[in-house]
C-alpha cells in the first residue's frame, strides 16, 4: 500500500472534496485523482463515491479512514519527536580514533560546544576495531578502506613528513638522498614490537636505522623535538614546530606515500540523528582543525 496515497485519501476526507484537498496539499487535481484511483486498484475496493457536492465515503472507505487517520496522526507525532530531538540533539556518540590524533580533540570540543547535550565516548586505538561488535557509531581511520560492510566518508589525503631538529642536522649534515639517512639515529612507527619499519621515499624503499620504535606518534614527536632522532610524523603534528623553526622538513623531493582519512560507519545500521550530525559537522569543519602545509595537501 502506498502510504503517501493513504495520506492523500485522508486529506480528501478531511477537506470534503478532491479539489479542496488538492488545494490544501498543493498538488494538481489530476495527480490527486490518479493517486486515489491507484490506491483503490491496489486495495481492490472503491473508497470514495463522487457526487455533485464533493465526495462520500463508501463502507470500505470509512473503515480505512478510521484506521489510517490514527496511523497518520501517530506518524506525525513521531516526525515531530524526531525533529525535536534533532533540534535538541542529545544522547551518546561512541567514536573510535587513532591514538595521538590531536586535531580531532579540538574538533570534538567544538562539536560539543554546538551540541552540549551529546555525550561523547572515545575509544583510542590503532587496531582495526569491529564497529558492530565494539558498539562504535563512527570510526576515524587512516589508510585504505577494505571492509565491505562499512560506509566510508573520505575527508582528505596527506603525506607524512620526515623531520629533524636544526641542531641534529647541523651536527650530522642534512641528508640529500634517502641513502644518507643511514648515518642518522631514527625513531619509527610500528604496528607491534616484532615488525620492522620501511620508509617509502618516492621510488626508494629505505629501512631506517631504528634506535626506537613505537605505535605512538606523540612519543615520536617528543623524541624528535629533543633532538635525539629523525622520524616521520603526520604533518599536522609537525606543522607548528616547522613554522617556528624547532623542526625542519627532510628530503622533500622524496615524498612519503599518500594517506587517506575516512570516517566509517556500519553499512547495515541506519545512522542516528546524532551520527548524521557528527558526520556532516566533521566534513564541514575538519579543515579548521587539521593544519597541513599547502605543498602536502592533495
């Protein structure tokens, strides 16, 4: 049964005629008549008898109107509740973020400033969480998306950067090619304690001399700022230090691979009002919080 046609049928009964209902609904009279006839064909009964004074309900039409009117009122009430909840957004938003993703901390603070009744719960991890099993509404992920049961909203692409302090580079001489990195102590990001890092610099794959490895980029930033190592960082964790001269970019002619940032949510789950609002907010606002050198943005 076409619910829109049922709504039109109820409007005809309330208005007293097809022409009055067409004016109330703002639809052409032929369209309204066609939808009512289609509804009658679908139900295999006559619902309205046309008279010179308007329309009159048949017995079948009376029964349909009694039940349909209650259902439409209930739908209208539900619509108002949903719209009110959207206007006064409240509830819990469960998020998964990579560890050390500092720009998103400020974005979430701004989101809560706009929607103070939303409770945000953040699960910080670098592992691939199961959104459904772990009860996550939206995950922010870096890298290629391969999970077919997820809907992805792409935000941007960027490249990590190699950085070191001016003092370290002066002492060991600034590298001119990837091979020169072998004389530098390096700190690297690794998934786990047993893996070995490889830096893909342009078309060159380099295995750095790793004096330290971790899966925490904030730890890497702390080490490189102390002048102890060369490391790779997401550009938004290095930009401020590069701008104020505490760090320098290395080997810009040999760029690291592109990384993608996506927001993921389960394909089978219809996103709630809070989830939809968060997704839209992120897409509109993320550029305010992620600072990337223009030459690194893609």
